[in-house]
């Protein structure tokens, strides 16, 4: 009985860890209030697409991170958000994307 309990506990632990590590595709969908991702993002890797989607979900986080892309002078980038979003609208909706984040 003790061995069965140990095996059961180990199985539950593995299942819990595996479910915590699985990707949550639902959380990475672009909200309908944003402009669709442009072709230059769609034609890149899944990780870059996920990064753009995360920029749309958490703009305040990216806005709090300084931009080091080197475009501060030429493009006026003030924060990391500027590398992904060119124009924000009401309710933090993305009205225009920026291509800097793909490189």
C-alpha cells in the first residue's frame, strides 16, 4: 500500500508539473480590439509573434523598460514598447504596429 501511495503521489506530481509547463495558446491570442498582426510579423517565428501579442497585452510593462535598440534619436523610441507598437488608441488598443521588434 505504501508503494502504491508513493507511485500515485509521484504521478500526480509529474502531471502537475507537466500541466504547469504546457503552453497556454488561449492566453496568446490577439485581442480583437487591436489591429491584426501585419504580414511582416505573421511571416516570422512563433516566438516573435508571441512577443508582439504580449506587447499588446502588457503595454505598461514594456513602457517601463528603456529602449536600447538605437532608434531613440532617429525614430523617437522612448521605451521598449516603441519597438513593437507605433500607435496606441483608446483602452490601450494597438492602432499601428512597429516593425522594429522583428529584428
